[in-house]
């Protein structure tokens, strides 16, 4: 009997992306293989998000698309995991009874056994655990990139933001011992990883669970000192917990990149209070000033929610004002999405969709202007770019490779000499708000490039495992 093939469709945040790598690792360990492009997989796994309403609509729409395939081939399996599975376990089976497995955020490791049980019993299996039994990084992982890796330092969140459902789904914060983090990071570098991103719902609260003050700054220094690591990043911090020692550690650690992604959410102090964000706009801007004083070339990116309940035009104007002062290199902006079970969902003065959309458009336009000016100011300057194999193409020239500057801006480069995982010295020649274009001055071969070549030789370029538009591929068959 030939090995069963699989793909994983991922929605949501970086935590979900990393969980998907674990799902892939578990399935490969269980004898599954990555589906080949142009083939119909034997298993589709949806790793879901519950942050926004459109995530619900997207999941159920895709499940409906797969229903005829399931009906015509009983051996075809569908599994649904992630935050939406944790939240809507019974609803999923009720709306899509042909789903074989529903598993939660705390029991990813059970997936292979649940799939086998569903096949034997010919019945849907639902297993949702309410608390974490084992830190997820103890599970095998098949990372999307051979040269860039996520490393989880904590799971869960102790904050009580009124718009967010994640803490109720992923639980309270649980920190991972620093020794375990360093062991994983060293092993990854030995395997050819040259860029590591430390990951958590609130990374700079790391150490609270362990009773260790200053633990996150210590972690930056310790991981950043690993020989062979080229780039160290982290996301996402909370302004409430951001401390001077973290800024010092970033500035003094050679591999720590001059980039800070710190969610603002709103520039209005009144709305921040309603969100229970525990800081105000002046505190936020002070952190940015301190970061830029220590690292003048630092790039700052953020998340902003438009249309939170009760947001007045004055409140929205305050957000625009903070955006102008902060000069973000990029802002990930969202229209507020009501999530049942959160305090904000029942707040008065919900903002009409048309008002929300109009404000979103204004904020997006402003940020495009700011990003455009920042990128325009880089024309003629030189940067080191880590060449990537998984950045989206944003221009018509498909022959260009892509990469990120130290401050995390996207660059298209004209070269056929660099490998993903290598570091290219480039000079910026063109700019737009969303990316820059550069010519290559020189290329430094790295162990990351070697690792990428080895991975490509192992799985081939036609394997669909994770990080690709699964449903679009299936619909094209």
C-alpha cells in the first residue's frame, strides 16, 4: 500500500504557521508523504484561526468545496485544527459532518492517532484538550524553510484585551525553559538555519511564568551569541512589558536585527483603555524613540485595528496622528471584527461597516504614503539582504528573487546567482510603498543556502506540504 499524501492549509498568525510545521513533522513521522503538485492528496488538514469572522467563512467555504471529493472517495480525509477547532468543536461537525478529525491547539500530537481511529471506526473523531500537557516544541517539525526558523519561547497569553479571543483558546502563558530554547536554537544552526525568530503571544513577558526578571533580554543575548547564527528576530512584544534592557540587548547583540514589530492597535488613549491595552500613546511613542536612539536604522512595524466599538472621528484622528509620528515602515491594518465571547462583542456603539471601511481606506492611504517616503529615501543605499524562497512576488518580473533587509523590508533582486539562504549585498535602485528593487553587488554563500539545496534535493520542487494555496491547487485539478 502506497504512503498517504497530505497538504496543510494554514490561516492566521505566526504561531499557527509554526504549529503547521509541527503538524507536517508529525505526519511525516507517521509515514505520510507530501502531496505532489498536480495530484489530489489523501488528506487535507486545515490549521485555523479564530481572530476574525472571515476566517470562519473561509473555512466553511473550503469544507463545502471538499464535500463532493469526500463523497466520491471515502478514503479521502479532512482534519480541522487550530483556534477555531478549539472554539467551535461541535459546530464544525454539525456544519460539516464529513470532517474526519477535529483537534485543538493543545493536542496537535494526537492528530496521526485520531486520523487512524477515524479510518478504522469510520466515524468523526473530536478531541479538544483544555490545557497544555507538553510544550509543543517537543514535537517533530518539518519547517517550511531550511534556513529560517521559528522557535517558540512561550505559549498562551495573560493579557485580557477586550477584542481578543486567543487567551481563552490557547490558555495562560506558559514559558519554555531557556536551556530548552538554546538547545533547539543550536541544533537548528547546526542544520544550516541562519535566521531564527523567537515566537510567543507576548514575547517580552517571557520569564514571568518562570519567576525570572530580565529573562527576555538575557534570552536575546544568549541566542544571539550562537556561532553561525546570522539573524535573530522576535515577535510580538506588548508595549506594557517592553523594557530598556531589551533595547540594550537588541543594540548590543550583533545578530539581533534592527526591527521591532510592536502592535499599537489604536492611537486613541480612550480606545486603548476600552481595549484594556495597559499603555497609552505617549508610552508607545517613547518606546519607539528609545529604540531609534539605540538603533538609528531600526524599522518599526505594527498592527492597528480600525472601528473598535465606540471609536469616534476624534479617536480615529488620534490613530492617524500616532502613525504620522511613529513613521512605521509598514502597518498591518484591520477592520474590527466582532468575535462572540469577547467583551468588545457586546459593547455599545458598534461602528457601521461603511464608516469602518472609510476609515480603513484613509489609514491605509496614509501608511502607503509613509512607507513610500521611507523606501524612496533608501534609493542609492546599500543593504545586506537574506535571500528568500517563500516571499510573495509583488511585481510583474517573475524572474526576480526576493529577500529582506535587516529592518525587514521586502526587496526584489535581479540575479540568478544567489540561492535562498545566501546573503546578498545590494544597492536599491527603485522603490514603492510595499517593496524595493535592487541590483546585486556581491553574494555571500552561507550554510543556509547549502541547507536549502539539500532540502530541495530531498523533497523536490513539486511537493506541496505547507505554506502553499492548497485549495487553489485542488480547484485547478
